[in-house]
C-alpha cells in the first residue's frame, strides 16, 4: 500500500494568503485549475441552455435577442476564458518545469501576475454578462459590434486583458525551456509535451499582441468613432476581419497544439512503448505553429477578399494537414505492438485519435474554396470546429487531467466511474455534433434561433446528445472531487512512466527536486529502462 | 540546499543555479517582450500603410500641418536620451554609482522634454480641430477623409507617448534603487532591461517621425 508523503507543495504553507501570494508554479497551476474550471462550467451551462432552446423549431423559452447573447457568451467564455488558457496555464504550469528538471519557471512572479491578469480579464467578461450581455458572436465583427447597444466594450476589454495573461505564460515558457533545462536535458531529450508547449508559447507571444491592438482599435472605434472600420468614414470593416483572424487563426493552434502535446505523453506512458518518430512529432509542432500564421484568409472566403488571395489561402490551408497527419500516423504507429493498458487516460487518447481525425479531415473540406462557399456559415462549420476543439483539445485536456491527477493530488480517482464518464462524454459528443455535420451539409445556417421544421429531428437528437454529455461531466466532477478526500494514495509512479515528474513524490515536494536530476535516458526509452508502476491492482 | 546558500548572492533567486543563468533568462525574456511590443505597434503600422495607399494625396496634404521643427527637436531629444541611457549602463558596469544616477536623471529629463514638446503639438491640434474621426472640424486640408490621417497620427504617437511615460516611471524607479545601492557591477539587470525597452521606444519614434512629418 502506498503512503502519502508527509510534506508536499499542498501542505508546506497554510492559509488562503499563502495561496494568493504563492510564486510556486504548481500552486499557480492549481489556482488556474479552479478558476478555469469554473468558467468551463459557466460556458457549458450556456451550451446546454442553447441546445435546449433549439429542441423545437419555434421559440421554446427564450426570445431571439436572448438567444444571440447566449451563443455569444458561450463562444466568448469557452474560447477566451477556458480553452486558450486551459492546458498551458493548468497542466503546462504544473508539469513543464518538473519535466525539464527545473525548480520553477523562469519568472515565477510574472507567472503569478498572469493569473491575476486572467482574473481581471475574467471580471470584465463577467461584468458584460451582468450589464446586459453581448450579441455579436465571439468574433466581434464590425460594423455590427460598433453599433449594437449591448456591452461590447467590457467583453472586448476583457479579451484584450486576457491576451496579456496569455503572453505572460507563453513568454515564461519560452525562457524556461531555453534557459532552465537540467544537466543532460538536451532539446531532443525533452518530453514531447514540452515541445508542444514551446510551439504553443511561440504562437502566444507572436499572435496575441496583434489581437491586443485589434481589440483596442475596436474599442476606440466604438468609443470615439475614429472611422477605421466604418465605410461611411472611409474605413473598411474587412480590415477588422483581417486583423482579427491574423490572431484568431493562430489562436486555434494555441488551443489544439497543447492537446496534441498531451496525447504524445499519454500514448507512450499507457502503451509502455517508445514513441514512434520523436523528431517528426517535435518538428511537426513547430511546423503547425509556422503554418498557423499564413492561412488566416480561409475564414474570409465569402467576405470579399480578392480571388487570388482566396486561392492562395486555400492552397496554403492544405499544408496544415501535413504536420497534423504526421502526428496522427506516428501516434497510431506508437500503439503498434505496445503493451496497451486501457486506463482512463488511454481511453481519452483513443477518443482523441478518432474525433480529431474527423475534425481534421472535415477541415480539409472547408479549406477547399468551392466546397466552403456551400458550407460557409452552416452547422457544418460548427460541427467541424467542435470536433477539433472539443473532440480534440477538451478530450486531450480531460485525458491529461486524469493522467496527472494522481501527481497533482497524490490520490487516485475511481477508475470504473472514470471509464463510464469517458464513455458518456464520447457517445454524447458524437450524438450532439455528428448530427450537425448532416444538418450543415443540408443547409442549416449557424446562429439561427428559429429553423425549418425539416431539421427538427436532427436538432432534437443533437440536444439529447448534449444531455448525455452533461451527465458525463457531472459524474466526472463527482468522482474527481471525491477522490481528493478518500482516493487511494497513488504513489510516485502509478503508470510506470519515465519522464521526470513521475520520479518524485505525489504530490511533489515544494521545490520539486531535492537535488537537480541528471537526465541520462530519453523520455520514452521503455525499451531500455523499466519503471515499476506503483499502482496496486485490487 | 542549505550549504549552497552561503555562496548564493542575495539577488539570486532560488530556482536559478547561478547569476549568469538568471541574467541570461531576464535578457531573453526582455527580448521576447520587445517582440510583442513590435507586433502591437505592427498593427498600427499596417493601418497606416493601408490608408496611405488608399489616400496618398490626402496624406501628403495633411502632413503639412505638422510642425517639422518640433518633430525634429523631439527626434534629437530622444536619440540623445538613448545615449545617456547607454552611458548609465556603462557607468554601473564600472561601478560608478554617482555617475549612473546622473545619467539616469539626464535620460529622465530628456524624456520629460519630449513629453512637453508633444503636449504643445497636441494642444495646438486640439485647438484647431485637427482631430480623429468624428471630432475632426478643421477645413484647411484638401483630399478624401483627412480625419483618417489624424486617427493614425493620434493613435500611433499616443501609444508611443504612453510608452515614453511608462519608460519615465521605470527610470524614476531605477534612480531611487540606484541611490539605495541596490545595483552593482555584479547585478544591474533592471538597468540593462530598462535600457533595452528605452531603445525600442526611441526606435519606434525614429519610424514615426518620417512617416508623419516628412511624407511626400
């Protein structure tokens, strides 16, 4: 039977003040975990309420104005407050320094500041909720966003501030990876999670400032009317779209790259096999980061950019498929002849491979010009986006949360309930969103409150799916919280993995390592090193 | 842990193994931050480039209302302040504390001069109604949408001005810390980082000056 260590980062200092002033990367990770999960819950509530309203073609319980606000808030909260920060700020903060054998990130105070900046940004977003909501959609397109009477300023100001939080985290990770690796931790001995985080951080640092200036211009346009996006004053609303997508396309890779980073860790640890194509996966992360900056125009095929530009953007978009494909094939090859353990993280990994492949392939349809003209602004887009973002990033995040949960808290969750919950989420997700591919292909436009009777069965089925998912999430909340009290002590290395974080106690000591570890083998050398699992079967 | 503390200088944070690593990290972090600053201004430079290509005549006509003498003065003032900033870093490297303070005070003074000149320029334009967007009431400029020129002018010089102001606060803080003897030839990271920031602020002005004052 495993025992919990006597002192660790959770109990070394006590009291709420010790948490609010902490510069320990692990505690900051936990602060982020609590706040980000809260907003995941809020965003999720809006999703369930939206699906409920769409159960019938006519009004069920909210009017169209309210409906517009609901989908805007669902999108804005999920994007800016949940999915962008989720993996880097929670798991990245907690795991990345330990993985490279460091005692902390390079700038611990900046790390804490990023959490406070996040909370201030979140306050502005919440304020817009209270002050009458926003109905522009999460993209805040002009000219509507500069003329609507809803509280656009506070939510865009919120997103502007959240951008700085994201920059702080990204900047911190880049410097940490460059300067704080322990002896022997060469670039190609770094776990692939670190490579993924590094690529993500590059995008955060390079793209978020552009969002900052864009939202600032939008706010100034709205407050004083400088005319930059207003055609009546010689401005151009399409310029806003260019600015916005120059950030927001790379931003979707800020969302998916960390998910891919987690999958690389889980797939090797739970099949006890050396990763197939380490360098290819590492470089493909950088490849995706690079490609993300040259494809933004594919969001604007119907907004009147030049035909030549549209053709070039369409062509470049297909390039994204190459590094993504490299990753998927390498992951599948890793499983081949591995000793696969069907643990909860492994189930999430397999779910990811299935769902991300569908999401990625439908992205190719949308990148093709002529097909996109037909599918633009339909539920097909909604389904594609959710397959990548929920089926990809959220599933990977949940898998990562289960993978590192024993490290964070030192205790195991109930494996049976975890598997049931994973199954419910997988089935519910496909019910909700696969239906939307069919609807979209048949012409159901997105963001419509009322719809044609012919789409009723699809919408109804999609709504039932959202309920199945909701039950899965509630079950997860139940067993995860319960595990904190009476979970079985996990021991140092429940999965028998080889990366540094599994060689220290669970939960880790305050400064991670007694002595700085020396890396003498690769992160996935399961063929050379055998780590004993501390998870006792019963 | 405990035995290694004895040879740890006071300024060294616990997660770094030596002063060199700490300094290198700070430097890389600062360069990355400067990169984000360039991208932030980059959006505005794109704004400028697009509208100038749409209304080239108007931009040439509108720039004539800017005061080239004041602009040139400010350019000289800022470049000089970059020199004094660089000299402040050299002085602290040589351990000359008094000289460091003196150079920092000069830099602060020059930055203040820049802001005062800028104030007179702004006040003049407010007076004449040469303002962005809806607030534009001036009538002496020929061409389409002259208010766009002033939108760009006020946004770009305004954001730059905010950066000068932040720089002044940082320099003031450095003066206090240097007087308290917090810095030495072994540890002067804050002065060096502020120096990097200050040079970037100057550099942006060196681009703004010809783009607005010397068009045509």
